[in-house]
C-alpha cells in the first residue's frame, strides 16, 4: 500500500464511521482485533471498539468530527481532529448536562495490507470534562 | 529545509531544550511568533519567549524531566511526535509543593514549520489527567471511555 492509499483509507474510515456512523462497516477498515495502544496494548475486539464509538454517539448525539490535517509517512497515518458536541447522554459516568464542548483529538494509525491494525489515540478528555462542568 | 531536517529539529527541541534545559536553542528552532495550542493544562501560549519561561518553570519543578520520542510521522510542513515524558517532581509546580515522586505522561504533538524551516505552530496533546491526579489537583478517578 502506498502512503496515498493509506491516507485515503483513513479519510474513508473517518467519513463512514465518524461522520456517517455506519458502525457495521468498521470491519472494512480495521483488523479484528485491533491493537489498541491505549488499552495497554492488548488486542481489542472490534466489538469493543464499536461500543466505544457508540458511547460517544449516544453521549453527544450531535457530535461533529472535523479533520484538521492528515499526515502520513511509511505505514503510519496521523489524523488530527476537532470534536464538537452537546452532552445529551451519559458520558464517563456523568449524567447529561446539556452543555456543549469543542476539543481536539488525534489518532495515529498503522496500516498493514489495507487495514488499520494498530492505533494510538488521544482525546482531550480533560477539556471535554471542564467544558461540560463535570467535576469528578 | 525539508522533511528530514524538520524531524531533526523536533528531535533537537526535545533533546536540547526539554532534556538539557538549554532554552537558547529555541531561537534556532522556533520563530518568535510561535503559537502553542494545548489542552486543559496549558491551553494557549503565544510567542517563543513565553515557551522559554514555560520550559524553565517545568525544569525547576522537574530538574531531570526529559522526553523519549517513541515515534515520528512527517509529511510536508508537519511533524507529528508520539512521546513519553518523565521527571521527578522536586520543585513547586503550578502552585503545588514538590512530591518527590516520578511523574510521567504520554503525548502526541504536532509541529508545523514555516517556509524558512522554523517551527511556527504546535498542537500539544498530552494525557494530563494522570499527572493532575498525581499532583492532587483533580480527584482520583478511573479513566476510560475516551
């Protein structure tokens, strides 16, 4: 896979999964299990990955994910995002506050044979919690 | 200029500025109108002089503080770094007295270079919640779902 093909894969993944929320199509883009480096590097079944997306979609039904830039080299693609949304469902144990947030997120994906096999993820959880007024 | 030189300059920033605390190197690497876009801990810093003050503050709090670059991804005018920061809390930090403990956090930082090969902008994304918990600035909690 070329660097351009890898970038295309990540762009499509973002559009289909993050924007259109077609969670049943996650497996077209990600290997099952995904090596999720933020879950202590253990292989994460895609069902759990999907549940995590679904949690965000249900906590923030109007969630918008905007791609700020995509940077790629060799087998890695970095996708930097701005997330905005209104807190209308339970989030990290906190009841809906009705407040809105805007926060940054960034993902590094490693792509092997046309699928995302490994992910490093960072979301400004602290910023989200502060803006929603969640104390603990 | 070029992608490889940009990567070398990011490496120099972490080795010489953050690791060794030599803030004079910042003038070689960054333009004066440099802007840092951060997160909840340091949301915005404008100007390379302010970065020098910030680095001095962190080095006072964590004299052995240093960064290990785990990965770099670069294309065009962007260099993304995946890093681990580690330091021993021996001086006051954000109003908190030293704990003597080793603090560490992971981060993903995105650097943008101008056409003269200097860093003009950075988006620094650090997993600050564990650190703030270690400092007692936010309550201990289980992290997940994000």
